C-alpha cells in the first residue's frame, strides 16, 4: 500500500534553517557566558569571549557594556576597543585606549586609523591629522587614511598640502580620489578642489568626471569674478580671478581680470602683482606643464587670498 505524503499546511511552522539553528546556539552560548561572567566578573577571558559573541550577534549595547568592563582589566584589548569604537560610551576614553594598544603593536596601522576616525568625528582635525601621519608612516598608500588626512587639511586651511595628499590617494584608489574631488567642489571648497585638479593635470589627462568638475568650478568662479567686478567689490573679484588663474594657468583672461581688480582698488592687494605675473608666466608657450602648476601653487602664500 502506498501513502501519499501530506502537503504542508499554511499553519505548519517552517522547518528550522541552518541560520536559525546557529542563532539559537549563539544565544545559548551568550547566556552561558553571561552566567559565567556574573560569577567571575574579573575574568578577562570570559569577558573577551562574551564581547565577541555579543558583537557578532549585533547586540552592540550589551557588547559595549561588557567591553567597558573588559578595558578596565585589559586597557589595550583590541576586541573591546573595536566594539566601543562602533558603539561609544561617554565613560570610556577610546583615543587613550587605542594609544595604549598602539604601544603593544608598534607596526600596526589600525590604532592610528581608529584615532584619526575618532578625532575627526569629534571635529579635532589637528589630532586627526597627527594620527593620519602616524598611520601613513606604517602604510603610505592606505586609502582611507589619505582620505581622512585630506579632510583634516581642508578643515585646517592647509590647501598647500591638499594637492600632494590627493595625488597619493589617486595613485592608491582613483575612484575614491575622484569622489573626494567631487565632495570638495560640492561643499564649495574651491581652494581644495583647485589644488586637487592641479595635481591631477600634472599626472596626465583628466578623466571625464574630473573635466566636468573643472568646468563646473570654472563656471562658478567666472560668475563670481565678473559679478563682483560689476558690483564694484574689487577684493572679491581679485580673489575669484586669482582662483581662476590657479585653476587654469594658461588662460591670460584671468590674469587680466586680476589686474583690473587691483587697479580699481587704487593700489595692489598684497601679492596680487606676483599672482598676475606668474599667471602670465604660466601662460607662456612651453610652460603649461607641472612647472607652471608649481608656480601657481604658491599664489596662496604670495597673495594672501585664502
């Protein structure tokens, strides 16, 4: 006699999956470790295992609570520091913790990357920049560290150093570098974007995306320059024409505009003559390559326009 297998009813519970079985097992292990940690609160091994399981289970709040206890016993415990970096607690000095860990792993880039992230999150750009330098001493082509360094330099107004850092980022991760350029242009950081484009031109032809950003930046600066000139805001016009000269060193119209702005003021703005003269030099045939970009790079210092 043959029996037909009954089709599952919609009311029947679904069979357990491997994932559900694993979750149940992990929950059971967590409960076991919680009990052990309660009985032996100063056992760092138990706490470390518990923090690891809670982190994998995405129970970040609980993981951070036990990670803070673990750091009291082991101030340089990396597992605890990672959990707390993801779910910070006000009562834990994370930067101090990562510095302590760095002493135990002098060649490891991670503690300095984490410090750079944390300092940037706290808007301490100087500390973030210092941590980036430490990280880059260990891994000079680390794309995220270079991105954090560029952000710190931009925030600190160090545009002279933005271009070289961006060039290293482009060599390490061209797609990320282009995103950083777009972000700078979108945020209105003309100086940063100009520095990046200057280095990009010295490295070879611009990509289609960078050409678009250069055109967008030129359009905005041109409108700003001529609008300021028409309105009689000659200092603002001089600043915009100087930026245009750095963006496009081979265009003499920008140097001419800068001279008009300084003449309209009755006296040159400090350094503006040097800016215009160097723009003319950059536009001289045969001087449109990296050398001309170097000449334009010190407009910031000579013109005092930042």
